[in-house]
C-alpha cells in the first residue's frame, strides 16, 4: 500500500469512527432527483449542439447563456439555484490551477450569480438541496446538466459545485453564527459520507477548504496557528488549489483532523451550558 492509500485509510477510519453519533450525512428520504428539475431557466444553446459549435468564441458562448433580467427576477430561489447549476460554463473552474480563480471568472461572466447571492433565503435553499444529494445515485441524476447528450452529472460533481457556491466570502459573510455552525456540521458529515463511499482526496478538496475557512472564522486557534506556520495551508483555504499544485503538506488530512478536533471540543463545551 503506497503512502497516499495509507493516508486515505487513516482519514477514513478516524472520520468514520465518529459517524455513529452524528446525524445522517444525507437526508433519509432523499431521492435521486433534484428538487425542481423543471423549474429553472432552459438555456437556448447547450454544448453538444451544432448551434453551440458554431459560436466562434468563448465570449459569444457567454453572451448566449445570459438569462434575461425579467426572467431572473421572476424565478423562485430553488429554480434560480437550478438555473445557476445548469449554466453551461459553470464547470470551467476545474480548468484552473486554483479553483477559486476560475470560479471568480465565471461569476463575473454570468448574470445569474448576482441574483442568486442577493436572495435572503439562499442559505436554507442551498443547504436543503445539498443535504438531499445521495452519493449512491446514478451518474446523471443531478445538475450540472450542461451537455445535450448527458442527462446530468454524478452526485460527487453536483456536491463540489454546490460547495464552490457556498465557499464564496460574500455568501458566508451573510450567515449568522448559528448558520455557520450548521454549515460546518453538514460539510463534516458529508466528508464522512464521501470517505465511506470510497472517494479520493480530490473529491474532498472543496469541502475541506470550506471547513478550513469556517474554522478560521470561528477563530479556532490550533488550526489558525497551523496556517501561520504553513502558508500553503492558508493558500489552500483561500484559493482551493487543484491537485496539480505542489504544496508539501496534505491539506485535506490537516483540515479534516482539525475539523474533528473542533467538533469534539465544541460539543464538549456546549454540554457544559
């Protein structure tokens, strides 16, 4: 067994030991259908069509995907979330060495994001959507639905896209302390579910970075000191580098370990009051 497999096994064992006393990672009555698959905006062009291929540049494709402002404002928040998830270029952030840089670019290009982040009920809608995703569902069960020949995306890809949506500073800044704690616990439970499903650390990059960002927001000193001692760890929490970036530290392992330590100490302190 190589070093990477050893690390993965150790993380899996330690996380799963705590799962017996935690809430379920996924909603017990969740189905393999997204909450409102027909409620979002239907894009006139999709990758895989002749019309899409005829568009000569990325700029033309971006312009073709803009949602009319009147329609944006009329969409319910669940339908708007579905619309953003199905934006045909939303997965372009994976092409960047730093996922956050790529995500910032697509946010700037597409008008659906500004409307989505302006919604006061976004936290409830996005966390409900996220908690309902099942990792054992088929590979075409969920958005992003961005190709004419594919019905949808694997659950792991849907999760990571939602995690990037929740990773944004302006989303987190609007949350109350209680909501941030709820988000942290949900992401930690999902980490356990991902490991139990046998997913590798690439599938844990975004949710680990999100937990790390929350730990810093909580002023959790053990993790804050680790970030001071290792700037690459801080870079991971801020920008989510892909696995192609060399860092000399196992950020997923470090964050998950810190998250479990925080969970234990937080629960212990809460029990005193």
